[in-house]
C-alpha cells in the first residue's frame, strides 16, 4: 500500500475546517462503504484509506503532528493508533457519526441490532530465506464470510422484497393478555424485525452472507523473520450489522536453509577449507544470498577463524541497510592418508623438528 496524502484523499487542502473535513468524509464514506459496494475490493480499500485519513485529521493533536511531520510520521506512528482487538473509536465518534450514517444505510429498525466489528484472522505463511531476504508478492486465500453477491445482502431472492410480518403486523413484538397482565414478547415469526422474507435468496439461503474464498494479493517486505507479524487492515472477518471488518494477521515463518542460518540480521555459514589452504593461504568462493563472493584466506589462518562479509546479510525490515555475513572456516583434517602422503607428512615433521632444534641451539649459544 503506497502512502497517500490525507488531505488529497478527502479532496481537501490544509486549510480545511473540522466541519469541512467531517463533511468530506461523510460524503466519501457513503460512496465507498463496503456494504454499498459488495464484491468491490478497491472500494473497500479506498474506504479504509479515507477512514484512516479522517481519524487523523479530525483529531487536533494528530492533525498537528501530521501537518508538521507529514508522510514519514503518518505511517510509522499512526499505524499504532489501535491495538489489535482494542477497537475504541475516538470519543463518541461512532455513536454520533456512524449512528447517522448507518441509520441511512439500514433504516432505523436496524438500530436495535448491535454493530459488531468482525474478528481478526491469522494466516501462517512459510517463506524461504531468499524470499525473506528479497521480499515477495504472494496470494493469500482466505475463506471468509462475505456479503452474498446474488442478493447483495438483502437476503431476498432477486426481484423480491421482504413483506410486513403477518404475525405482528410489522411491530416486531406481540402483546398477550394473561389475566390482569399484558405481556409483550418478541415476535417468533420475524424475530423482532417486523418483516419476513417470503422467497429467500437461493445462494445464501436467506442469510445475506456466504462463505467465499477471497484471494488477497500482498507484498511481503524484505527482511521478515520467524515471528514477523504483518497486518492487513480490514481483511478479517466481516462485521455484523454494519460493523467494520476485522484485520488479517500474516504470521511469517522462515524455512530452514541448507547452508545459511540467521542471527538477527546477520547470516551465518560454515565453509570447509583444506589444511593446505589454511597453511598456505588461498582465495576461496563463498556462497551468499546474492550469489558468489570471493574471500582471501591469509597464510597461517587458524582453524575456526571467522571472517565478516560486510553488507551481505539480511536487509533490515522496514529500514535501510543490511546485516553482515559471518563466515566460519572449518579446516578439514585428513583422516586417511596413503603411504606417500604419510611419508611426506613425516618428512615435514622432521624438518619442523630440525628447525626447532636449530633455533633452540642458536638461542642457547647467544
Ligand atoms: Zn443471497
Ligand atoms: Zn413478526
């Protein structure tokens, strides 16, 4: 999701008054509300953007911060306005504002049914280390309740309308006299709605919603690690009675790599070299996430010596720069020698012993 200017989104400029902001948002919310645009993900996306813009601009403190720090602030700190699960709208925003809007959407009768925000979904995504390093585009398939595309949530067979409940004559409740008392009970026939559906929609069987598999295309940013949690706003369970949808949390896990392991943003690997390479020095090829790199092993390198390839590690998630690659050399000690090799090694040993003796005699003379 690319960043968009909040004023632009609402079609305003920076001098807009709170009244103008509210008015603009009201107009756009009507236009893009998901319930008015079933099966239209770009409208839902737009609705989320304008809601985000409105939440910032209608709050004097947040608006001042946004005006001062602009884009860089907006995504970082404003992202955390609401903790997952805690859906507390600013002030009595919902009571006044949404009350008005949803009264118009659903008629006042629906007011009796509580708006509930949809639940959050969790999706486990396994990626390779390379995908974690470079980022990727992926498709997530989520079966979830959606507004029925055939009846558009009306629950009626297309071309038909609900009729006034014959049992309660549209009142939603029934009165009965028992002796001296008059009792009022919710109408069983219409469940208190005052209307009944004669021909229910065949696709959703009169529920108004249906389980559909939704395909969400999303970008996994470079640098994700085991336990990284990515939040996709509004892609969770649908809300009830006009409530906002929940969010989708993508939980990332990174597959084990045959060569590399990871420590924070650093990549670790072990590279075997021969005894002769370690003693004499060598230039060896090192596998990295970005292809092969050359490493100069100086003569007389001790076993298990570590080298650092700067900037060859993992990119820093939502930041700049990269970790390093740490290469640990493993000197292979030959376990089986043939006769010739043993002879040479023996000879080498004698030369070493001779040199040592010579040195110690030399030093004794002095
Ligand atoms: Zn339907
Ligand atoms: Zn009824």
